[in-house]
C-alpha cells in the first residue's frame, strides 16, 4: 500500500518532553511506534541567527490518515514556538510490519 504509511520527524529539547510526546501518541493510538534518538545536534537559522542545540529526535510511525491529529497533539505538548513536524511517506516496507502499524490504530 504505497503512500498509506508515514514517518513523522519531530525534534524535542530534552528527553522528558520527547518521552511525554511519544507516550501521548501511543496512548492515543495515533502511532504504532515512536523511536527516540538522543544526542542529535541541530544547526539551524532562527530569527536571523545561526543556532546549535542538542535535541532528541522522534521517529513516529503511523498511518497517513492520522497526520492531522498527530500534528495537533505534538503542538499541544511541545515547548517550541515552532516545532519541527515533517512527514515522509513510506513507499515500501516489510508487509507484516506495515500491517502491524495498521493494527495499532484505533
């Protein structure tokens, strides 16, 4: 099923906020799995200044039909003025894994 699944990327300022968002997404059954990758260094332009920050990256695996609810939940729980929320379509994957993603949603 091409374009039915997605990975949403979201950076968080610390482990606690990353875990809070991850648990909220799983508890709401909006995502099947959220990986938290620690020790990500982000370099970015913010308000005309080059910034650098240590962050935690969320890899959120979900069905595309849940994107809007996922976006709203992240914005509600995120401390950043402008959180990174970027969705990437999953074009191919192990069929059994993709079916598992389906089984985790309400």
